[in-house]
């Protein structure tokens, strides 16, 4: 039996026993990565460096669409407190395990963000998948992709699940005004921003072109509605492409001329 197959059997056994994530997110496993899988440490450092390029040490960050918490782990190097929001139950449990020793700094909410409070439908690629989405258009785009943007054939389950909805305004009322809001919500960015009626110092949101181009324009309009003097930057592969934040007109010019289909907009509302 090959070493990779042995590792696979051990991993499956640990998952079955419910031990895998407790070991994966432990000091012991961090030491293992440091010695034998340094690429994970390098990726974490890269994320920290990226956020430190435009974020000063701060009090509070909202991680909207926290997934497995790799962004939250980076935010803990910058912020005293992080609020994680994740509608997928398995990812939510992963977050609770990963940050079990940081409960005074990391608060995990099993919710999806939208423009209203209530209940919504989460479309399931599979439990714990980064592709799970509240947006049926995003689901349809991924299933029709056929290996063009993503390196796997994506098929959603016929089973979906009901999840609790809340808004950014409600989160602010509960936890306070954040210094930064990171939104990565697989097509729901526009609805999430509509649930915000007050300024936040910095916001980032994911963009997918050409399918969600109109949504992108509406996200920018919402930012401008909240703060007419907002400035912007573009993040590609965790790197800001401009040395200084730019005007809305320059941002729109870049969008019209780019051939990049997946990026983040970082908006500064100072």
C-alpha cells in the first residue's frame, strides 16, 4: 500500500471518529505543517501580508462567508475581534472547532447575510463546499461552466436547506461597527450590501464577470450611496493592483477594459 493511500485511510478513520478537525486545527498539526507542509504556512503569511497592505491594526472585522476560517485566521493578526458568518452547517462546525481556543476573539454565527432578516434557501454543492450558495444564478453559472473557470465539473445536490438570514445592520447592532467587512458570498454580494445602511471604513466584495457585471455596478452604486467620496482598489490573487486607491470613474474604466473574470473590489469609505 502506498504512503498516499495510508494517509487517506488514516484521514478517513479520523473523520469517521470525529477527530480529524480537532487534530487539523491543533498546535501539533501546525508544527507538522511548519516542518513538512510549509506551503500552508506560506499561504497564511501571504493572506496576512495582503490584508496588512491596506488594513491597520483594528478592533473589529466581519468575515461574511467565512468557509473554513482561513481568512479569519489571517484577520486575527490584525484585529482584536472577528465575527464569522457561515450558513453551511458543516463549515460552521469547522469554524467552531478551529477557533475553539479563541472564543473571546472569534464569534461564529450560523447565518447567511441578505437585505432582510428571516429564512432563505442554501443550494448545496456538497456539505462544507466553498461553492454552496444562496443565489440560484450562481448555481446555474457553476453547473454550466464545464471546466472553463473551475477545474472540476460542478453539480449541485437536488437537496437544499433552509438557513437563517440576517443583515449587516443587524450584525452591527449586535457587535458594533466593524473596521472592515469582507464579503465572499457566491453571488449574494449585492443583496448583502443592500442590508447595510451606514458607512463602514473598508469593505471588500467578490466579483465574477461577465455573468455578474450588473450586480457589480449595483454594488458600487450602493457603496457610493453610503459614502459619495469612496475610493477603490482591485485585488487579484490577494494583491492590490493599484498602489493608491482610485476614483469610481477609474474603477469603472478598469472594469470595462479588463479580461479578468474573477477578482475583488476593495472600497474605502473614509
